[in-house]
């Protein structure tokens, strides 16, 4: 008679699965809470102590770590010496292991959880059984995911056993599962011990979806998320449209990073990971009007995100445009009806009040990754330093703060022109700062008069200031720190315009 060892935390679908195994001639061995659960469902179960001849001890910490368990799993069945030792030690083979692990991640995320409780949720026996069975997949079926129950039962029903190809797949899944589990534990200890950049880095991600392709059709792609997520596109609820593409996800993420800078009603339009329009107002209607009018050309095929609930009136405006994706905390029912007429339009609802859980940015390079802290420092106007004779009013400081928040999220070299909490011109990703200024001014045209300029890094020469003066810029915000700052300050004083330093640089590569 074949035997299955079952010890699970997640009991989803377990009773039906075990009944299916029994109908196919399996004996069931079980432990602790799983044994009790199955017996309460009327299923006859062999206790693990009957197999090992040893009681479950130390509050269940030790129950399956025994030769009669691991010998039964690791025995190479076409090895005569292994089979001889099996008989000599009265070990009976185990043909299937079904185990899922203590909820370590969920325990860590609980409010007011103690370190002791977290430690008790480090599973030892479970991963050991999974690894033993996975190593010996040639003979043993191993399962760590209830979603695989149906496939296993179908094959057992049809063939009397799982297929070797299936057992190999399940083994690979097990080792991925235990690797992520160990990674989560490792990261907990690194965080607890304040190891920001440990010598050995472990990352734990789970697949959200396969993508049709990557940046281009000839590239394959998939979307993974950190297993601990908060304010993230992966936590959104897509209520309409095609699956997200690689570029949708990049642009959507960029829009969320900009939005988190603002508490006031704000609309962000993103194209190629750069904002092409940002508007802030007293209400969504005004914010939308500003964002759209900032660049009504580039919005075509773009991403729109807002921190406000989308109503019918805004939906009617959005419906007129070709957009790839709209993100908002919610959509009124009438708005949904209007927007869902466009079957391919991706619509995502996301709680904008979620906390950012993972505060490091990880970027892949060939054969490696770069890691840095996310730039989450809040810009504060009372920390700006005016370096010119002309001083800013409170209204000027508010406008400069808006420009500074936006330019932070524009690819460097970056220049932003704004007025009335609206972007007028954006120069992004240029090889020199003068080029970025020229693009921003060209886009703003006559609107640049009395505008506010934000620069993500300092001016190495006063040529940037010269262009700003000619365009009629009223005030400039920039980090400062150039050895030639004095030249730029003098030129501002001659023209009677304001310049403030932030002493913070916002390079974005």
C-alpha cells in the first residue's frame, strides 16, 4: 500500500484531496493539528509517532526529524544497499509528501508581534521533509501548494501514480518555495540587526503574471512582486482592459512615485517613465484640466494617475482620449460604465494610503544588481535657502516646492517649468543641462513668462540662468553646490529674479 505523509498549515482543499488519495489505495500519515483536522473530518490517519516510535516533543518542535521519516523519503529504490538498509532498520517507504509551511511572513507582518512569536513560526521539519522528498523526486511525489492537488489526483486516478515529469516540476517548485521561505527569514534577521547591505543578499519575489513580451515584442518578460508589498501597482485591482504590459508597469510605477509627493488633489500624466503633465488643484476637475493642458499632445497613449476618486465628469473627459492605463483610488459607478466602453483600456483601483513597505530600490545590471535607499525624504520649503537679493514670497515658495517635487521624478538632466501648480515645460533625459532648459522653454513657449524653474542638479555655468532670464522665468530652484554658483547668483541678481538652493540633488538615471 502506498503511503502519503501530510502535514500542512494551509488546509484549503485538503479533505477532498486526502479522500481522493485514500480511494486510490493510499495510507495517510499525519502530525499534530493536521491529524486532528483530518480525523474530525472522519478520515482515518496514522499518527507520526506510530511511524517513528517516538513522541512529538518540545511543543511539537521535534516530530518528523527522524530516520524512519527521512530514510523513507531519501531511499533510492533501485539501489540494493539502500533497500537492504531499509529492511534492516524497519523503515517503510513513503511515496508522497504534502507539506506547506508555518506562516512566517504573515507572522512578521502582524501588529505588535513579538520576536519570540516570530521565532516559533520558523518551520524546521516542514522544509526538511520537502527537501528530502524533492531530492528524491524520481520516486517520491512532493507537494507544497494546494493548487497542485487536482493535477496530482488526476494523474493518480489515471496512471496509479504521478508522472515523472510532474514529480520533477513539483520538486522544482518546492525548492523555490523553501528558498523564498529562507530568504524571508534571512531578511527579517538582517532588518532586525540593522544590516542595510548584508554581505550575502537574498531576494524573495513571487510572480504576478507572465507578460506578452518585455519592452519590445522580441523580448520575453514577466512581472514579479516582493512578497511583502504595500503602496505598489502589484496591489492594485484591475477592473478593466487588457493585461498590463512591461511598459505599462514601468509607467504606472513612475506615476505612483510622483503621486505620493502630493496630498492635494493631483493628476499625473506619464509617458516613457517621465511626467509629461502634472496638475494640482482644489479639486480633481481643476487638477485634471491643468495636467491635460500641460501637454495635450504627449498624453496620447499615456498613463493617467490621480489620488482622487474619478467621477462621471472626469470619466467623460478621459473617454475622449486614447490612453493605456488609468490609476485612481476608486471610480464612481457611472465613471466605470463610461470608461469600460473601451474594452482594452486598463483601469486600476489602488489604495493611495498604503504604506511603502520596501524602502530600497533594486536595479539589475549585467550579472548583478544595484541597491540604494528609495528617495523618500519629504521636500520642505522652510529648508530652502534663498541666495539672491530678490526674496521669495510665501506664494513663490509654494510654486517652487511644486516644481521641486516634479523635477525629482524627471530623468536627468532634468528641467521643469511650472506656474499655478501646473507643469508648462519639461526637459528630460538630456546629455547637458542647457539642452534640457531649451526643451522645457520651447514646450512652454509664451507661458514661460513669470514661470518657476526647477533643476534636478546644480548649474555648472550661468548659461542655464541666461536662458531662464530670456524666457521670463521669475524664480529658480536648484540644489546649488557648483564651484561657479557665484556666477549664476550674480546673473540672477542683475536680472532681479529669485534663486533658492535646496542642498539636495535629484539625479535620476
